[in-house]
C-alpha cells in the first residue's frame, strides 16, 4: 500500500508543479523576519459577499496567492508583504481567522489570503 501512496503523492506533486509552470507569475514575498524572496505564485481574485445584520449584501475583494510551502522559509503570517503587478498586498487573517489554507492533500501548496494595500 505504501508504494501506491508514494505514487499518488508523486503524481500530485508533478501536477502541482505543472499548474505552477502554466499559470504562475513571479512575485516578491517579503517574509518580515527572513527578508525578500522572489518566487512564483498563482494569483486569484476572490469576491467575498456576506449578509450584514440588516440582511443586506456587503462584499469585498481579496487576492489569494497559491504558493508552494517549500518556496518560503516559514508559513505565511499576517503582516508579510507580496509585491506583484506593481502593487503591494499584505497577508491577512481574512478567512476564518487564518492567513492561509492548504489547497492540496499533500500539504504542499498554500492559498495565502491577502488584501491590497497600495
């Protein structure tokens, strides 16, 4: 059974890297306590809508970056900065109080939640 598990994980890693190659852009990731890293990430824009206490729709745009964990010195934390498309984004605890979520079952790709700061 372990050979199958390794085969599955190897296949998932291969597929993740193929996606990164096809759709990723170069970003600067400023991990506050480790410096700036130039890495590749897949960028997505998220339109989050919620009902307020008056039952009116309110919404905001967030930008998520899918980054491979091995490309960073540590997991993303609030306050880290990402520079991309001549804009600056700040890592934030925007969804369920977390700065990131894993997007694959191998726990290698991080969906990093940010907000546009300039």
